[in-house]
C-alpha cells in the first residue's frame, strides 16, 4: 500500500528543503521518482541544488532557505518560518518522507507521507513483502468510513504475533484508539494489511490515484479499502463523534465496492 499522493503542492517544496541537507552524503545524490506517480521526479546534485522535472513549471528554478537539526537519528528540515517540517528515512535505494503541520493544537501532526525510489534501484530494494506488517482486522461485512487514532494514552493495547506483525482490531463504531505509535514508514512501504474478521484473504487497498487509473481487471463489486491518509478530516468532528478530545495522529479509511470508491 502506498499512502495517498496529493497533487504536487507546496509540501514538496518543504520536502526538498529537507533533502538538500543530505547533499554531502552520496546516498541522497541522483534522481528520485515518486512511487505512486513516477512521472514526478527530483534531481539532487553534490552542490546542494535540486531540479524538478520539466512538467513542474511552478517550482522549476526556485530555491528555498532552510535550517536543520538532528533528532533521534532522523533529520528534520525546518523552513525559515518554522511552519513546515519534514522527516526523512533513507534505506537502501528508497526514501520515505513525511511532513508536519502543527495545526488544530496538535504537535507533530503528520500531513503528507511519500515514498521515493532512486533511479537504478533494484527490484529487491523496493520489495518490502518480508518485513513485519500491521494487520488491521475489520468486523465481518463492515462498510463505510473508519479511523485509527494512534498513541492514545487511554487507547487499546496492540498485539505482536509470533511473526513480528502488529495486530489491531476495529469494532462496529468505526473508531479505534490505540496505544500504538503511528508508523508512517511502514504505511508508505505498503506494509499495512486489512482484512475481515475470520477471513484469510486481504482486502484490496487503493491509493488516491485510483480514480484516475481505473483497473478494468477489478470486478466493480469487489470490496476495497481507500486509505485517505493522515489527519484528512477536521479534529472537532471526530471529537464530537467519540465524545472526547483526541490528540495525536489519526488515519482515515473508507471501505466500499470498487465501483463506489471510483466515484469518490
């Protein structure tokens, strides 16, 4: 599963502010393509400059100031007005980036998660199938919207099975608060599995490009999951629904037929 890709916006500017700080490290140099939209790429050179592909006329040739600090083994790029921050993880020939926007009184509120791969990456570099999964079990026959609020002090405990997979269980309410911290790196690498209770087959997961790239091989009545992403709905609405104030990061999902999800 690839977390939803929005149309290229200012979030990519702030992403690039972060990666420029890795320019002295050869691992960041070269061309990087977005996993969900390979036509979007960036080029990083040894002088600390980046270049967008020609289609990105809005950003082409522009440069931005930034500051940097190191925290907990990750690099956080900060834009000069400190409104946007980005975190990067490099691993083999791919990198996962996620950006923060501190809004609605929520610190470290994740806004976008993106997976980029380097030109020349080998197929095995992007094969995450053997890594531990987060397995989310839904009530049998569940349809509609649901959300998972991570790192909740009063949330449900999560389980780790013998294979190292993390297991979460949703109920009919469509809301799950869990003590599990959010893991955008695992989500970006598609290591999140959703299935119905007592089912052995996983549900098909769609990203935000599904309406633009219709797959005629999928039967229209196939039950699928559309991952809307982190914090895509207003927090006040969620607080009213659950009857308490929810802090931290929340991921939103929709379960419906493929036919219906194409209309969203």
